[in-house]
């Protein structure tokens, strides 16, 4: 026992699906526009430059950085995000004062 759907009924179903899809996309764009965005690019670039200078002066630090780079590339680096956030906030507060 099959169900027959006429062309007009199929058209209405497709229109309803398109409308639902548009509503979902609008909700997503609304929620993404309300999210807060933070830009640390200039501060991080300056930190990177100062890190390059200190790397040349401290071989122990350079070895640690190489180890971290390897862990990151292998996908095995798992930092404590609370420590990362705390360190970043401390750094930024020092930069602003």
C-alpha cells in the first residue's frame, strides 16, 4: 500500500523545507553576530617577536619550544586551558598598563 503525492503537494513540501532551512540559517547568523569577538593579533605578533629574541639567547627555552612544536604537529599537545587563559590575561593586563 503506497502513498501517492501529487506534484502540487510535493511542491508545497519542498517550499516548506526551504522555508525551514532559511529560518535555521537566519537563526545561526543571528547567534553568530551576537557572539563576542576578541582580536589579539597585534599583541601576539609582538610577543612572537620578543620570543624570537629570547630564543636566540636561551638554548633551554629553544629546546622546550621545539618539543612543544613537535607535540602540536603530532596532535599530542594538551594544554591546561585555565593556565593558558590566566597567562594570556596576565600578559594582556601588563601590556595595557
